[in-house]
C-alpha cells in the first residue's frame, strides 16, 4: 500500500471456509492432468480430448462472420444499424441464433423443437450448470449419472450442492436394472431424483453408445419414476449416421433436456453450446413459461448472454453448410473414424492374442475415446511415471468417478493426433504397460 506497511496482516483464506466444491477431488483433476501435460511437453498425449487442429483456419472466422452478417442484413431489411446492434451490443439472454440451431437440429438430429425453448450458452458446460442449478431446489434433490461420467458433470453438480448418485454402466452403456434400484433406494431414503445425466452417443470416457431399445427403456423408466433425462451429445455426429436416434427425437412428453455443444462440430474457441428445455413450468406469474425461460433467468445472473460475436461465427458455419454440421464435418468425421480404427488395430497388433495377459480394450464405433483395461491400478503416480519415462500421457479412469478410487482402466483419446503420432504414442504405451506388468 504505497510502500507503507499495513497495520493489518496479509489476508489468508482457509480452504475449509470456502465452497465445498473446491476441496472435492474432481476440482483437482483438471489441474493435475493439465499440470502433468505441461511438465512433460514432449510426451504424446493420449489424454487430451481436444478436436483436431489440422483443419483450423483463421480465415473461416471472417468468412462465417460475413455469412451471418449477410443473413442478418437480409432478415433485417438492410438495416445496418440493427445488424451492428445485434452483433456488437449486449443481446437477448437466450441467444440470437436459436432459430438456426433449431434448423440444424432438424437436419442432423431429427429433433423438432420450438426455437424459443433453446438457450444458447457459453459452451455446453454452462448449459449443464444452469440446468443443475435450476433443478436443485432442496436438500432432498439428487442427480443420477451413468458412471464413470464426464468430469464436468461432477464439477457442476458440486457447484450447486447436488449429490450425484452413480448408476452402473454396462457394455451396452447403462445398467437399467441398477438405474431402477438406485431410484428406488433414493426414494426409500426420502431423496428426490431430479434427473439422469447420460451421454448416449460415444460417451466420455467410455465411448459407449446406447441402443435404440435402451433409449426407449430410459424414457419409459424416467416417465414411470418421474425424473428428467439430461441428454448430453457432443460426439453423436462422429459415428455412423444410421445409428440410433437421439433420445430427444424419441421424446414426445418433454422428458428430455437436450444439451448441445459446438466445441467439437463448430469451433471450440467460440465457446458456444445450448440447452433445449421445452418443459412447461407452472406456478409463476405472467403466463406460461418453459424451463428454458428459467435457465435464462439464472444465465442473466451468471454470464448475462453468450457472446453474440461467437454466436455469429457458429451461425455462419451453419448457414454455409445448409444447417448440417454432419456435412460441415465430413473431413473431421473421416479423421476421427480413421484414428479410432488405427488405435483399435494398433492395440490388437501390440496386445492381441493374449500376448499381454490382463490387457483388453473396448471397441467403440465412434467418438473420441477408447478404454484400456490393464492388470494394475492405473493411478496418477503411474501416469507421472508414464509421462517421465515413456513420454506418453493417458487419463486414469478414477478422474471420472466421484470416489476417486484408482482403478485398472485408462482412457485413451486420439482426436487431436496425426496418424504418425498415434503410432509412436501406442509404441510408448506398450513400453510403459509391458514394463509395469513385468515389474
Ligand atoms: N459434455 C461432454 C460429455 C464433454 O466431453 C464435454 C467437453 N469435452 C462437454 C460436455 C463440454 O462441452 P463445451 O466445451 O461445449 O463446454
């Protein structure tokens, strides 16, 4: 303070006096994983689930922005001031590209939705947070989640003090008997399961995809037990277009809140995602409202509105591709599918035919992730050793569990790598696994 010593000691805050979520293992996970990656910059990362950068082009940003600007000019009858205001001014809380997103959903996902029930958010992560914030009304409320599950859902649940009850996975994606049992147990304990969080298409971290039948069963169970389904779908386009329909497209009673992301299919740096929340909310004043309107109330107190500039860039990409992100991502889909095949073939070549007992892997049909089971606990300490001695990174699966107990599974991701990097990465992984098994 102007060189003058303060009469008061420097402020120190105690973690125990700050929000509980800060002490939760999951909040350490991202830091730890990023920190390991930074300390070993030469390591090949089979850990980062980032989109492929080989197709990034800064010129696209200008082109997309121009495409949206031209679209707005036509829509607003050439009123340049209105176009400028739309892109440069504070904007509508629920977003400005909801009509275009609705068209994209119809084209790519078979989802028909009123654009008014869409809230454009700062990434899907904000949509998750807003949804959980709105649903968590009392200490009795709990969230169900197929586990292992995306780190961001654990984090968002902790931020809003919503306990997460794990539901067992199955090779099929979700163990429906366990779901029914967990719901019954929760209700018997006086708890109120508000929603089930599920990534039905190429889940992060398991890569699993739910069959159509499981999706229908989920809708039935959710209706009978009266909870919502939070369908998070960032990877669905990176697989066979003839795959099962989105749960939302099968939903005729507004049972599903659909959470979308443009991070993998649009531009990750734009940070644009959305929620479809078409549930009617009764009991307020001023006529009928939807869950989307409630999400918007919270959003107005968190991020106010999603950057219209970022929305405009994403909108331009939609416009240029006749609203089809599947078409826009033809190259990316090929790349990710090719990488997936290369990883699966590469694992077979190195560990197949029982040449390394205890090592096995699953075989997802799309997405960014493969799980490898190993005959040892693949924990953070081993990840460090793998990075230091073998120059290869992977993600210990315990980061996707609330209990953080080390397990014998590692998640491999391959989305951002070139084929030659995948080959070297798998060679190094083989070296690490064989050394660990032998030791
Ligand atoms: N859901 C899942 C399953 C994810 O894997 C991710 C990010 N990797 C997100 C949501 C977050 O998406 P966004 O970047 O749009 O916030």
